[in-house]
């Protein structure tokens, strides 16, 4: 590449005259530019008028360059064949194979939007749509009338928000405006009706299209089909048909089905019209990482990084946008009309920082797919406008004004991944997630077997093949399928190119509905329209397994099975019959009473008895969580039916990650409880807001062992596709980043805001501190001011008269009590120093004088995103549903090591200091537990505290902003004395709060609200799963005595007494395999009832 291109500007004078050198080299430039095969009718013109935004022919470009000259500072011809020098190293590193290099070359030819800031530092006028927007803002920010500061724009938007929130009709809104206008002074600028209000905001309007669709979802009436009246495939009428007076059918102008489409590109462009948001849109590349070694954002995942390597031209421009597409079916009319389901689809720009990326106002509604039934494989039909827009935004790009740099640039957009539950995964990807091959990752390499008695597909003992070849579980012929070992290698994960090759080889069936081999060789139902995207085969993680629904289903199966809930347990009579035929677990086989028609069912180790279930449910009725942490689980407890009713996805989220390890401890055998605690810890680590990629890689191998341990405990009927999908979740986290960017909570829930600064929420009650309390409060305040550190050292040097260096305990004693009977303590000494030291600041001198002994006490206080309450306030309100008095703070222990101090708040104390400035501080007066009586179990992520212990020292106070909220959970089991002495401690993170970077340097760390769900900040400790030797099935060690339960259900007795078994299974008597194979008919595309997530198994 030529380095000296000064001729571009020196060879052309202001009057338009050009030198011979300029003409010669400009001709060479045109030769180079037009010799590239771009696939366009023209090449982007670099003149000062077109500014690399408009393609021109060669002759027109030469005229433009002679007339307008080259655009300023365009010395790197990134639009015309050059590559930007700063990225040459990145390109050199991309040497995986020839196909990849060839793909990069092809994509480089499509690049027409490299970062404008690299080649231009001059401000530019906004492009036309942005200019109209800014003109509207300027005009609408005038005051509503001369006696107010409220602008016309502010008044209109607030009134329209009220109209939308309370569903006010047009007539009602017009009447309201008439009343308000009559109350305003003459000359006001408030519109008289809704029509005039919308005219003022016309520049704010976003494009919106209504597209008629076939009643059977076959096609859209758009583009070349826009004028058609009937569907090309099924012949259905486009419009509603009625009979005229002669009995002939005629079409009205009312469409039978309408797709609503809101283009997303203008909405993303609107983000760049705000200077702060425009800067945040480049956070993924330019933003500061507080933990560079952790994965905190999709940009840190391997999927994003590989896309950068494959398409270096796209990644060079930080303002290019990656998006996610999210969808979830819902009933817009409430549960009473649940037969109607529509499917809204959202576009989420992923460039934004973690703290704002998943905010509700950054999720753009783009499609409303009409009901009444789920779209199934026809979702690709409805996605056609969205895919067309994505193709255009990738290939041509869109001229966009960047308010941050005051320049225009060509913005391109790429799809990164989709967010949905498992049924929607199937219709997005085209792979049916029901039947015997439901895993869209393993595909046909993982095939379940239909259980003879259970009637459903089971994936029991399908996971040993994922273990290392020499793993001991592979040769265990007793704990899994009876007399079965596993030697086959793990199935390989297919790349995008391999999947596309398979799709290209699919042959449509004769009926045109499916593909040949469906249900036997594959589960492809259709080819998704997303494959039209030129880069789709390069995506590492185009679709995500929804962790929210996966965790909910696994937790629900564990809870229902361990509680042995009728009709919901996975350990029913049919499951026991299947287990008896498949596994060597004779102690759990059903027992017939003396050749009679009566049977009993031995209780499994993982099942609670009735007394234990009652004790656990009564414990549930006492559970309280901090405000906003979880729902009130107590109201769903039913002691008559021994159930908890009305549990939602987030309830199971809390149960899995917080309650299960406590709830089952002491009731289940240790070897069973340990496995359930490991499952809980697995999801806690997986759902953290940030994680270590090395630790996640470790989890990838450990979770396979964990699922195999579950197979040693639960019956074959327990293992549906959800239990299998657990093994793929760590890999997806490594590729796509933390789960909050990929699960369904942001789609299903609105945003709830929490306070971010301290605020007392009750009226203060005065009282006076004792002398001891006053000294303790002042000493704590002073020793926590960094400005006082030098004075502390000076005080100890003066007062310590013994040999050697004082220990930490001796230092604390001197500070608190002084070096002797007549010696001052630090608080008194520091007050004397404040009167002698002229260099001491006024603020510090004000603090040194001491606070008032009269303080104010509060019952509640909000700080750092938490709401704290005092213990007495909550104790006096036993019917309250939340508990907010627990806290933990970090301090130094006896050996100067970091120690966690756990306790609860006795008083919330506000102290005040006299002086020129009003100065108040809020302290928590606490009961502290003895830190030496805290035990940690990193293997399960458990922290326990001896609740009867007391901190020996009198150090009751802590500054409010130093407190982190916790809650304590007692064990429900009363029969194990060791458990009754301990409470499990769980820290509470401000819900949905993530760091938001500052607009200038991304170093400011305010709390921001995202969505209302619980997440960890990140867990310490490694996720290590042992082999669970106690789980090995040794027939000689089977317990002689086991609790049993009489079987009374008529259907179960009929099944057990032979008539039902003989009638249904005569054809299977000679089968070599116990499990029956499925036919293609077994794997039909699911009905509308099947797609309900809780029922689709």
C-alpha cells in the first residue's frame, strides 16, 4: 500500500484546477477501485460530496473528484481495496484453513462501512432522517407557555404516556386535552387533540407495516405477491369473504390474518442520535473491563470473537451492531382465553454495556406474529421481512449519524444468536425437539428409547458416552442399564458448514410436508429462513438453550419426585416397572402381598415420607426472603395435599439455587443429598453474572459426571431431554457469555427499579447513646477514614512503650482503652490533636469534635440497592413476608487476615456532627455472630453460622454503606442435632444490578437496574464432582428393611395384576431389547397443546 498520498490534496487547487500527477494517480485509483468485483452496479464515491456513502459509475466518480475533490484525510482506501493497518496483525492471525481465508476475502469486498473516525476528524451534517429528528427536538423544547419551564415536548410525551398506560380512548384523550387547554393561559402551545399531538411528534414516528398473511401461514402477501388475492399454496382467500344477495362470494378489504412488522434499523439508528448512547454502543470494543480475565458480556465469549476473526472488516468498525432475536409465545387476553397465542419477536442490540444491554427500552419489538395457534415451521414465513432487513443491513448497510463523533457512517448489522424456550428453539432451528432425537446439538447421535410402561422417550444411560474413554463409569454394568457397558466415543458437535451441507442434501417427501428420512435418520422439519443470511453458517452459537426453562424443569422434576406428588412424580408405578426391567435395583421393585391382588411400593432413598414432607412444608411457611428477592412461597403451601401450588419459573430458580441444599439435608441419605447439592451449585455457578472461562471449561467436563450420578439415583422415567441438555449449558456459556444475555427472563418480565442511593423510609425516633456506645461509634468512624490512618500510626507510636511491635489485638486495645489507666484512648487523643494541628482539614476537624449523643433511630433504611430493617421490627410482625435484617461486612481477623462478620441489625442509627457543613452518618448497631463459629463448604457453595454464638468483643457498629445483605435459613430437619445449631447464610445481590460505564472513560460504576431476577455476582470455589462411591449399586449391601406404601389406585392395580400389561405388550414378548423403537408416526410435528412448555414432554 502506498504510504504517501499527499498528492490527493496537493494536486487539486481550490479553484478546481488539477495537476498532471493528480490526474495520473487518480486514474490509477479508479483502475484499482473498479477492478474489484464488488457485485454492485457502482463503487462508493470518495469525493467530498458523496463521502463514501453513494455508489457511482467510473465516469461520474471522475467528474465528482474533479469538482469536489477527495474527502478529507482519506489516505487509507478502506472502501476501495486497502485494509486498515491497525488490523493487519489480526488478519495475519486468521489462518485456520483455505476456506476461511477465502471467506474473509469475499467479505472484505462487501465492507463499505469501516470506522469513519479513523479517516475523518471533521464534523459532518446529520443525514436527512437524523436532521429532521433534531429539528423537531429544537422546535418542541420551547416552553409550553411563558409562566412555566415545562416544554411542549415534555408535556405531550407525558400525556401520551398516561394515555397508553391507562388505555384512554381517542375521544377521552381529546376531552382531557380540551379541559387542560381551558386551564392554561392564552398563547399556550399544547395541542388541542391527539391528531395535533402526533403531528408535533411526527419525526419521532417509527416505520410500521401491516402485512397480510395466508390464513394457514403459507405465505405473506408482499413484494411480488402484494397484489394477489389467494394463497399460491393452499388457495385460501386473502380477505374475508361474504355472500352477496345473489349467493355469490365476494371479498371484503379486511385481511383474514395480519402480520405486524416494525423495522428495527431506525430504532438502532435512534440510539446513535444520543451522544451517551452512541458511546455506549462501542462499549463492546472500547469499554473498560473491571475484570479482564472474566467473561461478563457476549463480546467476551468465543462466538463473538470467532465472528470477529472470520469477518475482520465488520469487526474493525466498533459501531457495527450485533443483535439477538428473542421470542416467546403468550396469550394477550389473559388465561381465560389461553387458546389464543401470539408470538411477539424482539431485536436486542448486544453492543451495549452489561448494565443497560437487557433493559426493556433497549429491546425493540419488531414482529407480532398473529395466532390463534403457534406458527410452527411457518415461522420462517413470518420472519421474511426481518431476514430481508438483516440481509440489507449486512450487505449495503445504512447511512447513520453518530452524535458522539458528529459524523455519518455506514452502519451494518449482524445476527449473533436467538433467545427462546426449547419449543421455539425447534421452530427457529428447524430441528424437531420432540420424540426420540430431541437434542438439537447432538442430533441423531443421541436417540432415546420409548419406555414400555411409561410410554415416553427416556434418555437414561445416554451420557456415559460423553465421558473420557477410560472413565470408571463406562465399565459399570450394575449401576446404570443392567449388564451394560459403554465403549462408543462422544458424538461430535457439527459446525455450521456441516449442518448446511446436510440441509442441502435433504429430499422433500412425496406429500411435500416433510423430508425423506424424518423420524428415522433425522428430525429436520424445515429449513429456517435464517440460513438466507450470508454469514449464518459461520455462527458458532446461532441458537441458545434457555437456562431459565431448563432449570425450572429440572427443579420441578426433582421436587415432584422427592415429594412423591401423585400424577407429577417421575417415580410412579409405571416408572418402577420400567426400572425393574431395565436396572438392577431389586430393593425398589414392587412387592406383591402373598400372591394376592394387593401390592406395595418400597420408598426410594430420594423420597420423603409423609411426616418429613409435612415438616418441610411447615418450614416453607416460615421462610422469608429480602424485599424483591423472591415471591411469597408460603401462600402456595397446602398441608392437606402436601403440595406447593402456583410456583413460577423464578420460584424454581430460587428453590434450585438456594432452598434444595437446605430443604433435603437431614432427610435424604448423605450420598443422595450430596448429588442434589452439587446440582444446585452447578446452576449457581452457571447463572453467575460473570465467570472464569477456565472454570466454565472445567464445569463442561464435570457436569457429565453429575448427570451420570443422577442416573444412579433416579429411575429411567426421570430422564427427559431437559436432564440431557444440562451437559450442553457450560459450553454455550463459554461461547455466548453470561446467561442474563441469553435466557428468557428479560423477554417474559418487565423492568422493576430499585433505589440506588441511601434513603431512610421511616420517621426517626430520638434516643441518647451511652458513653460506651458513643466511644464505639466514634472509634469505628475514625478508623474507617483513610485521612486518619497517619494519626492512628502516630498515636500507637506515642502510646506503645513496650519492646517489639504490638500485635493487632494490642493495637485495637490501645485505640479503644488507651495504654494505661490515665492514658487517653484514640478518640480523646484525636480531639486534642485537632486543636493543635493547623494542617488538619475543616471537615476532619469537625468529625474530631465528636457526634451528638442524641441520635435518631429508624426501622428501615435503603442503601446500595438494599432495603434493611431492624430485627425487632420484623420480629414484631410475624405475618410479614420478607426479612431484611441480616448483613455481613468484611473486616480483619485476629491474624490480620480478611474475615467475614455475619450478624443482624438491632438498630439503624443516624449520628450528626456540629459544624459549618451539615454532616450526618448512618450506622448499623448489630448483633454479630462469632466469626470462628462459621463453617464453609466450598464444594456445595454453602456457608453456615452457629446462630447461638456471639462476637466476644464490643464492636457493634458498621457504616451502612459497608453492609451487604444476607438472609439466614434454618434447616427444616429437627432430628439431626448438628443441623439445628446452624443456619445457612446466603448473600443477596442487588437484583439485576450491573456495572454501567461512564460516557467518557467507562470507569464510573453506578448501579443500574436490568431485570427482576436473582443472580450471583460470581462464586468462589471450584466446581468439582467426585465419583460418588456410595451410589454404586451393590446387591449384597441392599437394606433388608425399607418403608413401603400400599398401592390403592385402581388403574395401577389393574396394570400390576396383569390384564393391562398382557393386552398392551403381547407383541413385545420376543423382543431382544426391552425398549421399543419408534416409527415416523411417533414423531409428528407437535400440536398446539404440545408446545406448552410444561406439557410438551
